C-alpha cells in the first residue's frame, strides 16, 4: 500500500488500511512462569506468548510462540513489559526488542539497576518503539537479568505478568 495522494480512487483495500491506523492488532501475555537464564539478552530467551487476547491480522503462530510476524509492510508500534518474580539476587532487570533475531536500535529498555533488588516482583517496561517492517519481519520481546543465585529467574504471573501489544501506525 502507498500513502493517499490526490486523485487516487477509493478502494476497499485503502479504506481497510486507513481503518487499521492506530488500532491495536496484537495483544498477548504470558500466563505461566517462563525461566529466563542469567546473562545478557538473547533471542533464545524471547518470551513465549501463551495467552493471545487479540490477533486481528494473524501474525502469531503456535509453532513460533515468541514471534509476531508482520503480515503487511508498514509502520508498527511495539509496547510491552516483563515482570520478574521476586528474588534478591542480581542487580539488573531489563528487556529488549528484537526484530528478525537481532536487537534493534532504540530497542533496549531502561534497566532497573539496584545494588539490592528487593524480594518483590519487578516489572520492566519496554520502550514504546515505532518500527518500519516489511512483510515477514518478526518482533520478539527479550528479557534479561544478572541474578547469580538462582541463575535462572522466572517471569511473574498475575498482575505482574509480561505482555506485548502491537499497533498498526500506518503505511510505509
């Protein structure tokens, strides 16, 4: 699709695209705990969405539960958060946006850094990032931490659970 220009005909496809602008097209969360190994962020640790509330364009597949794949070219805005279960070990909790398996520019959250992370669940908000994507590009939300004991932290459940939201922002 292209942007509207003077003299263009009104078509069902153009009207549908206009109707999608600003609409949340994907919303999912992680109901069950997911163990996240300690260390730097890695695509291997991307969150596996197990509760999909909304998938208007069919970009999520059970066989690849970490990915939402763009079914059309355009600008997309990513939002999300990662909740970690309580642990007093480590000093960093963070999350990052990966597109096509790699960390994107502007994709790292502001990490929660503390010399004594309390024994409480912590939520790290991902940056809200607009991104131009081609058909077939995919996005993942990747958590990270530096806990040493335990060396793996679980994502939280309940009101702290991780989520992802994707909004169609417009044509390329």
